């Protein structure tokens, strides 16, 4: 539809700007782009006739579309773009607009076009001029109505096209999202079982059924996503369905007195904000590794991001790129010792190591082995963990999927698991702690068929080394793999299973359980899960987190709350990993709430002030000089002035004392009062307060002058 700029007699314009509207109807995506403006109204002295280029009206277009000739030409051109179509006129915009099929439609077309032009020129249907405010309102309303007519027109055309394609049996896949890059979703072979366990969104159900009938899987094989995509128009319905779901049934049991170990994942917020920061997930971009294969401009001097960068004019050396990324990994590994000591001081004896500790270690091109360059540093971290009795685990990323149908994904997953196994093995932990150092993964995508995915997982699991098999653990997820899906395969392959309470509340089998912690705490089910750990002599662990406030849809509920409010109904001696945004602060919150061992050691921070870091002494302020020139003193004043006294020593005494130097072993440990807790939402306390520039007052003279400005 052309929306142009029309000229009115009073030189007032009603302009509809160029627009970009994308919408989906019936599985096909249409994009309407801004077209070139139509020829504006032209008035000359020779004639009073006004010519306007207008679009065909909705009724005439619908009549043309309903004729068999129009449908036939539409579908023939869809299947063969080179075939001529007598009922079409190819526009410069790239859209094919059907022409009116009768003289009556042409007359109606002309009348509706004149009415549209008149209303946008400020006239009503009878040709009377409208008020100026009403003119603009009428013009905008007409533009909106035009867009709505275009959408309805395309919807009807799309439905007819899809119907004709289905009748002809042509295998054309339908798109399940408005967005062209959205992954393709196809239906499981057992449709009734999948619908019972995983309700398909109403937007997708009809398309998926048609794909199964016409055999789309034989034509298009694309990687499906593990998550159902909620269309924008269904977002409100999804929220209503989520809010209307049956209430969760939770257990009232609390595992008190607590005898287990609470842990957090990867990052310590207090240490991360220290100066210099202490954390184990420093990383880099792939381009940085490639650039650092070139020697520095000045090889004898340290690297500087501006003054001494890699010189790309020099010959590249692969070992230099490996050295750059390996130094990042060593810095990460050295900080593990500090994190373990910090955790021990505050009663936390369970830590998940970051998978990014050694960047790109499992990459097919830039990957590298950790031994021997990292053996010594990791062995030192393992020695400290063994002395303190801490448990260390890892959790490879979501792309580590042994059940994927793509060969490259499986090969990457195996490399990633081998890297994590080498990292844990180089810690040289005692026998039991080494056995407890597990690697937790998810099953990943379902890829349209759970049974086939499980079979691929079993085949690829057999390819792993024995050391990887000893450490591998499966976890139920919040997308498609429930506890009842994974427990049989864990029992068959002798793989321990981690129970994640938060994931269970989002993704569970309604035929066996209800949402909440009560049904999942069934003694028989818990015994089956515990036995998967006992068979391999590994200490059982569980995961716990909670959704954010106000989350209703499954997608929104997957996001973790910054801190959890309670403990799950797990055994009191469980190793419980708290997965929350605030990391160690979430553990502190539980310790304070339930008075767990060590809660008395934790004290509140002083906002924006940390007394466990070495900071430069504040500069001594010089005394302010009095303004004004010197006045010549009289003889009597000079006689009365007392003799000058040397006040240098007094100035030294009055100068502020510099901060005490903090030894390295006590740096970022909370200071003498253990001030390491910051309240919920007060993470800015961890950093010094930013300087606020105070604006000076405006002089009264200037204010008075401003009163008389015209």
C-alpha cells in the first residue's frame, strides 16, 4: 500500500512516514516495506482536475482474490516465478497486486480512492472542508485503516496459498516464528504422548500436524531449539495459562539442624570487586589469540594496550598465541587458592569451578592441553582444597550435548568433557574428594524424538574415556527432560543424577508428579536417585534455586532469583549447590535466616568503604590563602605582632595518618570485623562511591538580570 504525502490547499500536510511492518499469518512470513511515494496531488492553471494515484480498495481486491482465475495464477507464480501471470501487475516495490476483475470493481476502486484522497486532503465524503485538527486525525486514522486492510488481505491470500499447496501435496515447510532466523520445530513421532507431556503452543500445532502429513522431515532437516518459541501475539495467552496453572504443592519439611555443605557457582561477588579483582573466569576473544601470535613492537618491554601492542607486520608464531591465552588460565587458577581460603573463613565448603578457567582449551584449532604448563598451579589449588576438606565440581556449558544428531556438536562435546576431566584430575585430590569432583551436564535438545536422542546419547557416552565416565553426572533441566525421563537411563548406564528442584517445578511429568517440592520428595523416588550415587561411591549433591518475583510463563520462571528464601526438603547432610545471582551472598542469606553454622561470623559492610585493601593515603590539603591585597602596616602594629614560631612540627602531627598496609594474605578477607555481607540490591556498596560534582549557586546579580530578559 502506498502512503504518500498529499498537498492540501492551505499548504498543510498530513504525512504518513515510511514504515516497516512484519507479521506472520498461517506460517508464512510477509514483510511490507516502505514504498516510493505516489505522485502527489497536482493542480495547474489549465485544469481544475485533480489526479491521485491510489491503491485498489479492500472489497475489489477481495473479489479479485476470490475468483478461480486469481487463485490459479497466484499459486502458479508461487511455484514457478518465471511463469507469466495475466491477472497480476508487477509493482516496483516487489509486491504482486491483483487487478480488479470487473468494471464495477474499477468504479468502486475509483470512488474509494477519491474518498481516501479527499479525507487526507481535509475533506469529508461530500467534499466539505474539515477543521484543521480533525484533518490530521482523519489522515492518521485512514493510514491505520489502510495498514489493517493490508494485513487482512495478506492473511486471506496466505490461507488460500497454503490450502492449495496442501491439496497439491507440495512439501513446503512452514515457519513457526515471525522471525526468519528462528529454528525449525517438528513433532515427535508419537504425537499423543508428546502432547500429553509437553503441550504445544496453539500457534504451532496446526503447522506441525501438516508437516507430519506431507513429510517435511524428508525435505528440510534443521537443528531445532530446545525451547518452544512464544509468539508475540500469544505472550498474553501464555502468561494467562502460566498464572492459571495448578498451584504448586510444597513440602513443609526443613532439613534442620543443617549438617551438610552449602555452595555457590564460579564467582564470588566480594572478591570479584576487590582491587585487584580475584576471580577465575578471565577470558578473551578469539581475535586476541590470533593477534598475539605476532611479537610485540618492543619485545623487551611489557605489553601495553596502546604503547606496546602486537606488531602484525612481524611473522606470526603459534606458540605466542598459546602463551597469551595460557597466561590468562594460570591467573585464573592462582585465584582459586584465595577463594578457597575466603570460603573457609566464612563456613562455605562447596565450590563450582568456572568452565572458562582456561579459555578455548577445548577449541578444535586453538585448543591446548593443560599439562604440563598448569600442572603445578592446579596441584597447589588441589592441596589447599584437600587440607580444608572442600568439594570442587564443574558444570560444562549448555552446548555440551552428547545426544545431538550433528557430528560436529558431539565431537565438540567430547573435547569439552575431556578438558574438564583433565582440569579436575590435575588437582591431585585425595581419593574420595577426587571421586566427588564430578562434571554435571544436561541431556540438551530433544531434536524431535526423545527415544532417538537417548539412543544417540548412549552410543556417544560409550566413546568417552573411563575417567570421563567416572565423573559424568546428568541433571534434569527446565525445558524438556524431566526426572522420569533421565532416571531410567542413569540407572541403565550407571550415571549419577542431580536433582534440581527449580528445574523440576518448571518441567515435570504431570502423569507422575505435581509442581512443587512435595511429590518429588517421595521416599521411593528419592531412594532411586540416591542409589545412582551410592553405586559409584560418590557423595550425592542437589541444586536449588527459585524463580524471580512476578515470573509466570515457563521462560520467565527459568531466571534465577538473586537470593533464595528457604531450604528445599533434602536430607540435612546434603551437598547443596545454591544457584543464584548473588552467589556467596545467597548462601549468607540462608545462613542468617536459619542460623546455620558460621552465621555469627558474617557482618554487614560499610557502604562504599572496605578496610581490607591497600589504598593510597589521602593528599594533605594546603591551607587556603586569604583573598585581597596586602595592607601596609603601621609601626604600632609591627611592634604588637608576636615573634614567629616554627610550626612545621605541629603541621606534621596534625596531618592525617595514611591507611595501614594490609598483608597479601589478609587482603579482601573482610577486615578485622568480617564486613562481607551486603543487603539485597546493594551491590554498589562493593565499590567506592562515585564522586558527585556539586553545581555552584548562581550569583544573585545574574539571577536578577534574568528576571528582565524579554
